[in-house]
C-alpha cells in the first residue's frame, strides 16, 4: 500500500511542474530581472503566510498540531526581509496600498482568512504545498537571487530555516507525520484535491507578478 505522503507527491507532480514553469520564476532565477522583483515576490509571500499562519493558529483540529511547528513559521522572517527591501515603515506603506499586492495573492489570503473550523483538509494541503516547497526549493532560490542580483542574506530570511536542523531529516519527519495522521479516505481525497489546487493558486501569483513586471518594464 502506497504511503499517503508518496501518493500526495505523485498526485500533484504535474501541477507542481506547471507552477514551477511559470515565466516569472524562470526569468527571475535566470538573472533576467531586477532585485526589486525578488522583493516583490517576498511581499506576496508575506500576505499569503500571514493569512495561512493565522488560519492554522485558530484551527482546533489536533491532527494539525504536528505540522504547526513554530520553527517553520515564516511571518517573522518575512517581516525582517520587507524592512530590508522596503524600509522600516513598510507596514504603513502596505496598509496604505503603496506596495503592490497582486490580485492572486490577495484572493489567496482572503480565501485563507475566510476558512471556518472545518477547514482541516484545506489547511493540511496548503501547508504541505507551501512549506515543503520552501524547504525544497527555497535554498536554490536564495542562492540564485544572491548570485544574480547581489542581494544579501539579511533580506532573504524567508528562505533560511535555521531552527529546524538539517532540512532532509526534517522533511522526512514531516512526511512521516502525514502518513501517521488519522485522516479518513474521504479526507485524504480532499487533501489531494486541495493540494493540486494549491499549486495552481500559487502559480497564479507568479503569473500576476510577471504581468506587473511587464507593465513596469513597458510603462
């Protein structure tokens, strides 16, 4: 019998690949943009993670507890990054609409903010897609944007998981928790579906960022 973590990985492989091939990501990591675009991506992540981590905090389902690891939380790291890229008053600028949040990121955050107590499978899927993706690809993104755009690690805390120990064993433990969690077959099907949609939701953020970049470049 296939472990649920393996089923989740194989079920979302196509959606994962489709999201990774979004033009914004490939252009940014190839060094064909500017440092400001790495900052724009961090801003979208802040809006999304603020909503995701708030939703996780108020969800009462004990099955999510093994995944709600404070060492994983990204909002504090992103707050440091945004202060580096947008200045100490970035929160006021964001609240005043002076920093551009893409339609996709705003819609994603609104969806997370509207979740009710019965949202366990949705949260589990989005937690998996976001955090496992950051743990897997985040180190590469950090290295490439430092190399291409001269950014310092001080503005890339989002990609640094200093409190979890070695990444591979941590990811293995995360997958073990997934396999051991007491989800019914129906709930597992829901998680598979939500995870597939989550990759598409994240891809839309990249599509919006590319649109914004093209408008700025040709404006």
